C-alpha cells in the first residue's frame, strides 16, 4: 500500500505526519525508546516538556498525544511482564 499526501509519497510514519500536518516532530523525543535507562528517560522527558511549551497548538496536541500513547504502551508492557 502506498501513502500519498498532497501528491507526495510518505515512506515513514514521520514523513506521513510531516506531510499531513505540515510540521515535523521528532517522535522519539516524545515517545522514547525501549532501550533508554530511567535517567535517560527523565532527561528526555524534561527536554520534551520544554519543547512542548514552544510548539504551536496543533503540534503541541500531536506531541502530547504521542507522550500519552507511549506512557500507556509502557504501562501495558510492564503489566504484561508482571
């Protein structure tokens, strides 16, 4: 399946977001990675909250949704592992 937004091919989820919403967001900044340590997570979240305050409203809503989704995913993973 091919994703086309505004006549452009979107190859990755990041490209799709940028083409569809008109802004690029580093999703990993707001979602984190599976391999980050608790200290790295704390530092990343501090930076994400600072950047979130500077984003325009549509981008801020999208970034906030990424953070909530990532937090839920981590909680479900921890619950499944218990």
